[in-house]
């Protein structure tokens, strides 16, 4: 494997993990929405959920966290318009 191929493979895996993480969070937030005090906004629920349950590994940066947060909020549609 050339380094270029390695980078491509790694990028592909990261993109897949990001998609899975976003989908997982969306599912959880929608489920939580029905069981949680209505005083909390969708944004608060989402941010709280990500902070508590999404494990960011040591090598991941704050940018990865923010990207997941942005993508999740965008893809949920009813929270923020992109």
C-alpha cells in the first residue's frame, strides 16, 4: 500500500464513522424527545447528548467534535437550516 492509498482508506473509514455517528445521534435524540421535559430545546438535548454519550478518542480534535455537532444539527433539519 502506498501512503496515498492509506490516507484514502483512512479518510473513507472516518467518513463512514461520522455518518454512523450522526445517524446514531439523530435516532437517540428523536427517541429522547418523547421522554424528556419539554422545557429543553432540541439544541440543548442534542448538545447534551453528544457531550455525554459520544466518545471522542484521544487523537480526535475539537474540530471533529464540532463537525459531528454541525452535521447532526444540519441533518436533523427541524433544528437548524443549513
